[in-house]
C-alpha cells in the first residue's frame, strides 16, 4: 500500500462526513493519528493534493498553527 493510499484510508477512518458527504478531518486530528504511520505527513498531503485526492486551504500546513484546517478526501 502506498503512503498516499494509507493517508486516504486514515482520512476515511478518522474523518467525519462533510456538508457534501465527503470525509473530512482537521489537520491536528490527522497529525495525531498519522504520526504513528509516518513523520512526513505534510509531504504526503501535498502529494495527495497534487494527485487530486485531497483538498485543503493554504500552501503549507504547520502543526499547532493549522490544526483546525479541514482536509477533505476527494476520491
């Protein structure tokens, strides 16, 4: 299983349904859950966004500052 696939699985498992029915999770929650899998979460998120699999506001996410940013699984 690829790291991006693992990320999508974690979002599906730990996220909630957003207004459009897609799984969403806050960055802080995802960081806490995902850190046990990989310490490179932000890089994986950027790769997943480039592949059109997730959406989040901003160019970069920082632990602490961006804990409330919603990550939405698109695919």
